[in-house]
C-alpha cells in the first residue's frame, strides 16, 4: 500500500517534469513547476523527512515561483522556438 | 537484476528526472527554460540523497513522546537543507542576471545572443 | 538531427547510472553503511550531547555547525550579488518605484489582510520551536518572507516601502552571519572552541538559549534577504 503510493507520487513527478519541459508558454510552465515542487514536498513527507518537506514547501511555492514570475514579467512570456 | 531495479525504483526515478532536466538544459534555447532544467536536476539529486536514508517502518527523527526506534537517518536530511538554501540562492542570482541580459541585449534566446557577438 | 544526438547522449549517460542503482543496498534496509556508523551515533547520543529533541536541528546547529555558517553566508552573498547586478544600471539611490500594476481585487486584499497576522504568528512559532518539533530558523524565515511578498502586493506603495525599516535595514540583512559569529565567539570565550556548546546537563539552559538565538538570527536574516531580493527584482528599471 505504501509502495503503491510511492509509485503514484513518482509517476506524477515524472509527468510534471515532462510537462514543464515541453510547454512553450513560460507562465504555464512556472505554475506547473510550482505543482512539481508540491508533489516533491509530499514525497518527502511520505519518506519521513518533515524538516526538508517544510523547507521545500516554503521555498518552492513561496520564493522560487514568485521569482520566476517576476523574471517572466520583465522579459519574454513565450518561448520562441 | 530486474528485481533489484524494481526494489530500488525510487533511485531509478531520480536518475530519470535528472536526465529530463539535462535534456531541457541542453536542447532548449530560452534561458529561463534552461534554468528550469537546472532546477529539476537539483531537486532530483535532493530526492535521491534523502531516499538513501530511509529505513523501512521507521519514524521521523524527532525524539518526542510516542517515538520509537527504528528512526530514519537524520544525516542526509541536514545536508539537503543546506542544499535547498544554496539552490534558492542560485535561482535568485541567475534570474536577476537574465533580467539584466534582457535589458542589455533585448532577447533571452541563446541562439540570438550567440549571433549578436 | 541535433535532438536525436542529444537523446543518444542521454541514453549513454543514463544506462551506467541505472545499472549502478541496481547495485546499491536495497531501499529501506537497516544495514546500509550510511545508517550504521555516523547516523546511529547521532540518533543515540544526540539529545544528551546537543540538547535538542529534533535530531536534524541537532545535526545542523551543533554537530555540523560550520556548514550552516557557510549556508547563511551563501544566501547573504547571493543577495549582495543580486543588488550589485540590478542596481548598477540605475545610478544609485534606493529601490525605485513599482511599474503601474492593476490594483488587486477586493477578494485578494481582504484575504491577505486577514491571513497575514495569522501566518506571521505561525512563522514565529515555527522559528521558536525549531528544536522540539519539525521546523527551524530557515523555514520560519521563508514564511515571513512570503508574507512580506503578499503584503507588498496589496499595500499602497508608500506603506510597502515601510515594511522594512530604513535605518536598521543593512543590519537586518546581515543578521544571520552576525548572530552566528557572535555565538561562535561566545563559545570561544566560554569553552575554548569556536562555536562550542556546553556538554553537561547543568548548563542545559545556556545550551538551549544559544540554539534558540541562532534560530532567531537565521530566521530574521533569511526573511530580510528574501524580502530584499523580491523588492529589488520587482521594482522599476
């Protein structure tokens, strides 16, 4: 049961990573990247590392996503090729 | 060998994520997309190192009430805490450099930057 | 053509790694060498030697204290580098005005104003209880930084620049390395070792006080660094 949950989280992680790499709209890619960070945080809670999970949740959703959004708003929104 | 791989499926998933990040970093020409690839590579290594310390049926390493051995190894978790902070620092610096490049050269695609020299 | 070459390269890189993964000790086994030597010592003697019930805080502040000092220096240096890169083209002066944004809707303003004090209280709880429950200095500091970012979006511009007080701003940004050096010198003065902690049970109060002071320093420093990076990147060019 626990192994099934593990495999489910890993599949979700890999599909989020593939989606981020393939998207051309950088704003959508940033939001999916924030979702990737959330799934990583769940994975660490499942593995019994609450400190790391709290740090990743605060940093991934709070800081990295906001900085990416600032950078996208100052540069280009769509990838050109 | 297939059974050994099936048992260590968490490590194999980390290798897969690393390769996805490496692919994004090599092929995409947009600087921000390259940087997202670097971030995916960093988090995959963190997931691998924390997974090295897991003990089956263990509790989190907090000695409070109701905690009993076996505990999960606390050493990889502390190394990864420092690693996450360093990843955030490189994210902030790289994104500010990208903003500066865009202001100076008008584009953030690596092909166009190379032709501009 | 280039894409096919990259995929071949990645397969060549991935295959030895995957084969190596098959040779590692099985996932979750209690006999792996990473667990039996140093990790077991920290789990057994952590609470009596280092005084914190959260073994991870034990390890990062006591057993591996120099690594954490390096970490706070790294994040301070990153903030200094961001300031150097982005402010050089503006010709000095304070962080300038924001570009005209559309004002946020009533829902966003109301929710942020209600949630901000509660989230700040939670962040202070996480910082102060870092040595008993999961949490710690950097986690709480990042939550304070995130509250600051949310408040910057809804406050008027004049109020937003007052969120970080102007005169102690430089000291607050460097709070984490400064507090670390002071506690390290205190350890040097009392116990002949830089960043030395008392090892006995009678001085347990001093030990807990040093740990909590370090956590508060890291929390305040981390929050101010994140807020400064956000304000610098977000202001007008």
